[in-house]
């Protein structure tokens, strides 16, 4: 019924629970640039999740994998790259994926976490969430939007700055909500015609999906 992969629609940034004047602010740009598991092949192609690749390409960041396996990511308009300290793969029980990065310009360390609305809501400080969080996510689902929620925090604990001592539970806690990233799985051009042909042939079509039915 639908095309393979996702199309990026937009990013919505929030500050202190309210929509940012900039629909796509600096924190969201950083999140889209670094919060993924992508690597580059020897030919320069991205290897990893299709949604991650779609998000990263929309961010217009640059990714560099050096010979010592260090991953450096330079967000759009950034003077210096962010160095990946630790990555945690998507976990189907947690419904999250996270990364810890260091800003090579300032030396500051940040944790970014993305995942389902329900999981991110539980990990965020309540005051950072919009009061209509549930309504926003439900309305997006009704509109057929595949939505990822994003949160972050600055890392001050020294144990979270060393990849050998980083614990995922510590990374994914006391987060500040940053916003939503929206994607859409577009319908194939031929789908409406095929469904009409089936109906004309008295074939009753039923769609089975794991997506939200809101």
C-alpha cells in the first residue's frame, strides 16, 4: 500500500513546555544530527535505520568516521564537530535510543534521547512537557504522522563523560523535552486504483497494521 521508507515532514521545537518561536531550534538541530546509530560505508553511503538516515539527511549535518573508530558529527552551521562518546541502540522494551556527545568547541557534554511519545514522556521532567502533550501526539497519529519524541540534558556527572562508566539508566533520566520529529509513509501512486479494482470485483479489502489506529 505504501512506499518503502519514510519522508521527513518537519520538526517542532519546545522550550519550557511551549512551542519555540523557531520551529527548528539549535537543540533540535543537534538532536537530529547526533541521535542515531548511523555509520558510513567505505563508499560514503549511510548504513543504519532508514528513519535515522532520513532524519540525519534533513538535518544537513556531516558525519565523519575516522580510522580510530571515533565518530564526529558537525551540525549545520556549527563551527566545530560533536564527538560521540557513547551510543545506545534502540531498545524495544524501553522504546528509546540515545547518545552522549561532547562539544569540541566548549567541552560541554550532552545526552540526547529519542523514542515513542509514551517512553519519552516518562523520562522527562514534568515542567518541560507541554500541558497538551497527549493531545498533540494523538492528533498527529490521527493525521497519519509517524512521530518521534526528543529530549536531552547537559551531562554534569563525570561518570557520564567516560564511555567506560556510562550507564544507560543514568543517561535516560531527568531529561528536558525538546520536541517532535514528524515523518510520513506515503502511499504508492497505484494503490487507490488497485483498491478500486478490488472493490469493483466484489473483493472486501482489510488492512492489517501495527501502526496507531487513532
